[in-house]
């Protein structure tokens, strides 16, 4: 089990000053309360004394006993009863330790703060409203009667994307509510938006009472992120749709008839674990079929990860959970939300972009990307061009165009470096300082990938290499021939090649916690995605931006995740008996890895060929996923065995799964890589060995046609020997399960101490109609 040393340090600091005894004076209690933080407390629900009418009464009594002054005793923030049993509360370290010592308390989990991972995509994915019978949209009735729960920043219910025209009654299984709050009456929900809740106790416990002049104490969205993701997953057809005149056309979500439930957990200071877990608990109890979560944070062991715990409880109840992989790319080991019961989604491009090129005074044309429709630069006129790092008092702050850092830029186009503040905020700083335009230059880590932002002044983004070129041009310019430039906006361009490309920001593997599980699982459209947007939030997200738009264009794995959430709803509607693991398997084994040129997808950050660590199984292919032929199914106890084989303790496994684990039996079954996952991954420690070997056992379920025979094709990477037994699987009926054994042998490679080498191949089963592809990844590590 890979454990983050940083997180271990955090935990040790949290508990390093605990007193050896739980008794202390009132004065000492007050001192330790100064260090109080929120903890999530798991309990054994059957231990509740009968004297307490409810579990909440029991929890409140337990907290009251922690302080001699009942007025200052901790209070319950949330209670959990569906995906988790227990409560959350703000506790001092000594109070947390006292609770930990109680027999009925299973675990005390410190809270993390998570962050958001921030209309051509349905067509790019092959989903069209005019599709004939037999296609995914038609077979699923556009996702009708499936419920997608979106855990995010809330929703703006008045948007046309959420109208309920021609929808049937609310599904009879639905038990949720439309919770009223500020500017959000309970009557505002409809047959499309059938539920809305908000959870703020964790946020307010840490930050104090929310500022209701800037945030809504209700499910209403004051950020825009939640409205955007909800409409990607299940927005209705809206025409015309565009952002400031860009991306004109029909806007639609993946599952246009699916019902939505909004669970608001993200506020100005972030998204707090105790609130997120409460949202998971409510979503499953309410009757959601799919949970979509475009939020993430530091990767920690699963028993300390509230998202992993909540997602397991959801999966155990038959609810599909998709989560964003994170925006930490293009570096390796950046992927988040890595639990194997979560479908982890990276981001790719679609075949549409918004070119806005820089024309330099020396005649050079630099390609850029932008969304801007306000007062423009004068046609044909060249403007003075300066680098922000050379026109401010503090070179570092001014180079990044931080607030108040610029001077001497009036009437000029300013080159700003990416970093620290948001991309659009840099343009606002330039505008306030009198600049007429901005060129936003990627840093080395950002690479060559370009994101189109809605800017408050004429601005465009350029790649790292061309940013360097522009700076060299400025530095070489003489006083007699100063540097000049202009920006040429070219609107919307479609049928772009190559596409898809792995987005530069999309987080990459390997999996930091479980390297035997390839993450991300798949990629989906996540760059420059058009979707619904609230009022009172400018499209740039900058406070000074007072423009209103019904749709906005955003980028991030946050946008990729709801694509998969909506597709999962369609697949569940078409195949009601499929488990969450079967749905993930269908998406993974039918994914593709070639672009619209017929070549392996590129990595946007470098322009080089991408790899399985970038895209997982590949880019989702909805139509093929509807009929995958075979699926790799997983039941809840398989995950228990996986945790046993990952060296989790029985107690920690119970924290995640609420199940007793007999790890002696599980470990006899093999290793962590033997989880019946659609991808196969192994890490070999070389230790001077010439050859290393392992095996995988997999079981596939026939969901195609009876009397079908599948033949295997092995595509090993160089230096790998792979055999599969048997080489042929003959299914007599639908639903039949057959197993096979994969043996992998790899030759050692020359590596420097501490370095790794990743090789990938594939195992493909085919009956002539279906092609079922599983990535096979071998990582060679040279110990220090």
C-alpha cells in the first residue's frame, strides 16, 4: 500500500501534542479547542444504547461528554447512515483521541479540503437526436427515468437546459427533496431537476458563518461550475446556444431525458469532506443511479479518504460513481480519485477550437486560442508589446500579472506568464493598468496545450515554446524599432485534426495509491466545452465581469467527468441489470486510442504520442459501449479481497467497506492485480533479476449473443512475453461467465537507481462482431 509521506506527516502533526490522559481542566480544554478541526467519526451502528431514540441523539450525547461545559461542547455537523455510519464534528485533538478509544468507534478520519477540477461534444461522441433505432440514445430513451446526482457548487434551475417539457412524472423510486433556501423556493424543482440539497456545516465549521452577500445558503449556484457540469451530464436540447457568439449550435447533455439532483457541497473556500460525505449519503438514500463528482484533492490511503469511502458505499448500493482525474497534468503520478470502485475520467480535446493568433511586428504569426467578443483592437494597427516582467516593480509578481503589480503598460499589449492567479484574472489586471491586450504564455510545465478562456479584454493564450519566442523578440527589439504586435480573432473552427488529443492539464498515472490499477480509466471531452451558465457570474469568472451569458465554455477534467456520468446513465437505462463495474468495463473495453487521422492520440503538452498513463483504456466510444460483448464484472467482496491483497488491515478495510475481511483467505487468491479489472497492470522491482514474471486471473461475462466464440489476440510490448490460457472462450448463453489466465514475463531493462520504465500492450478478445480490449501495462522499477 503506497502511503503519501506528506499525508503521514500531516497526521502525525495533528496528533503529536495529544495529552496522555483524556481528563483536563476547563482551561486546558479551551486551549486545545483552539486547535480544533473537523473529523469524520465512524461508529458501529448496532452498538447504540436503546435509551437513545435515534443515532443522532446518541452522537450528540457522546459529544456532550467530551466537555464539562455543555455550552461549549462539540456539536454534530452531519450524521451519516447510508454509505457510511457515523457523524462529523469539530474536535480538539484530545477530544478526537477520547472518541477513538471508545469501543463502538471504528475510525476517526481527519477532514480534507477538496477543490473543483475546473456543444459539440455529443456530436463528437456520435450521439445525435436524429439517430435511428438501435443506437444508444434511442435504446436508452435518452436516459429517461435515470437519476444523476451531481455533487458540486449547486445549480441555476431557470436555465433552459433544465426545463421539463415532455418529460414524464418523477420516477416512483425517488425519495429526495427540493430543499428551500435563499432565492431557491422548493417549488423551483420540476420533472427534470427533481432534487436539490446543500451541505455547508463542514465549510462553516472551519470558516465561520458564510457571507450571504456573495454566496447563497441554498442549492443555488453562485460559482457556475455545478450548473455547467450538470448540463453536460443531462442538459436538454437547447437551440440556439453559444458563448459570446462562439460555438454556435445546439447544446445538449449526454442523457437529455435523465433526471437531475443537485447536491451543493462546494463554497468559496473549497469543498469539505464532511459535506461531501453527507452528499453521498443523501444521494444514495434519495435514489440516484449515478453520482458525478468533479472534485478532488490529495491522494491518501482509502480508509482516510472520504470520497473513496462514500463512493464505495454508493457502488455497494448499485450506484455508478464517476470522478474527475484532476488537472495536475502533464506530470506523472498526478491522477486523483483513484479507488478501483470509482470510474476516473481524464480529459481530451474535441474537433473544435477558437483560434486567436498573435501577429508580431517582424511578420511572424504565433498561433493562439481565445474567446473574446468585446471592443477589439483596431484592424491593421500594431500596438506596442511589452513583457510584464520588465514593467513592474517586482519582476516576479509583474511577470505573473498579479493584482497591482503592473505599471507603464497603458496602450500596450502585455505578455503575462501563467501561474498563481487565474488566467482571466491576469487580463483584468492588465486592463486595470491601462493595457489594451494580453498574451498569456504557458510555462514549461504547461507545455504546448492551449485553453480558450473568456477574457475581459482582447487576449489570447500561446504555448510555452512560442511564448519564449515572443519574449526573445521583445528583448531583441531596439529603441528605434520597438516590439509591436496585434491579436487576430478567427472565431470558431470545427473539424480540427488531430482530435481527440490528451489535454495538457489532464492528470496522468501511474496510480499513486494502487499501481496495480491503471488510472485514469478513460478520457472524455474536457477542453473548451460549451454548457449552461448562471446569471450574476460573468463568463470570465472575474468579479469585474458583469456580462451575462446563458452558456459558457470551460475546460478541465471537471468537464470530462459528467460526460461519462451521462453516458453511464444511458448505459444503465439500456441495460438495467448492469452493475457499476459492468458499465465501467463496457466503457473501457470499447474505448479507442486513435485520433481522426487514424494514428495514436497525441499528448497536447508535448505534441508526442500519448500513452496508457495519459489516457488509460482510451477515449470513450458510447455506441460501442452499448454492446461490448463481454464485461469484467466485480462484486463488493472482490474489492474487500483487493484491499486485503493491498495490505490494508482488517480494521481499515472495515472503515471503507463496513464488511468483515478474512484476509487470510483473500491473500491465498493472489495479488492486488487480480481484481477483475478491465485493465491489467503490474510493477516489477528489478533487484538485479534478469527475468520477472507474474500472472493475472480474469473472468468475463457474456452480455452479447448466445453461442458465441471469442478468440484472443495478444499484443505484447517489446521485451514482454505474454500467454493466455485458454486462447478461446466458447459461451453457450448470455450471462455465462468464463475465466482465463494471463502469464506475463518481462526482461530487465537498464535503468538508473530510482527510475522506472513503462511498457504497454493489450489483450483483445473478439468473436468477429465484438472487440473487447484490455490494456496490459508493465512498469519496471530500479530500486535506489
